[in-house]
């Protein structure tokens, strides 16, 4: 009799397959491992990176997952997913035609920027948030013929315009000046 830890990887895979419930793990285990003599450069691989809050699976959680397919010696960026920072706005369930089942929804802008820097996908970012990455070449603008810019509607609302004091009125002036100086007006009919 051979001890269980002395069995080869195929035997361990087959034993685990017999006990696995239907689902992704069983699907994974149902595919035989490649021949051990096959050169690594000829294997299709998936590079996976998990960021977690810690290492205790009972208490900690996954913050983000990054993966990229590697086909032999070629990194397959076509397998990357669209990176989306979770939008907490009122219209967050809308789709502007670019959202699809291949997107990733990430909960923090910094995580999305890091994933884009790693080449795992693309995203729309406010230019001021990625100025350093653009200047260094870590990120670059995609040469899109349409949809390369996003526009947002800004509203300035007084709680009580008549009762607004000099500080509030000055703040309004500063906001209007900054918007006029730093923000372009969306072309008529532009998607917001």
C-alpha cells in the first residue's frame, strides 16, 4: 500500500475529483494535469493575484483579484477584464453600452488604477488622478474614435440663497471660477 502523500499529482487529483461536489472545483479537477515532461513554455497558464485583508479564511476577505492568461511565453491581454470602480451614484445600474459581462467591479479607485497599471484591463479615470502614471508612461490613453471622454453634470445649489453669508458667496465665486477655468463644456449630445 502507498501512503496518500506519496501518490502522484494525477492520483491525488482523481481522489479529490471523486469527493468534489458539482461546481467549479469539480470542473477544474475533471481535467487531467499536463504531462510532467511538457516544457513550461508550452503550457497555457493563468497568473492569479489575490489581495486580501489578511490570511485567515474564516475572518478575512478578498479585496481584489487580478489575473492574466499566459499562453506559452505570450501574455494574453485579450483575456483581461474591464476594470470598474464601484459607483455609488443614483444611476449606478445604468449601462452606457460599454459595460458587459467581462467587466470587473472594484470597490476603490486606487485598486482599479493599480490593476490597469498591471495591464489587467482598461478604465476611464479622471485625468488628475492618473497624471503621474500618464507622464511616466505607466498608463496611456487608448486611441478611441468614440467615447474617449466622459462628462459629468455639475449643480450648485444654495440651501437658502438670500441667507447666504459672505463666506458662502465667496465659495460660490471660487467654485464657478475653477469650473470655468478647469472644466470643458460637454459638446451638445455628449454622453454624460
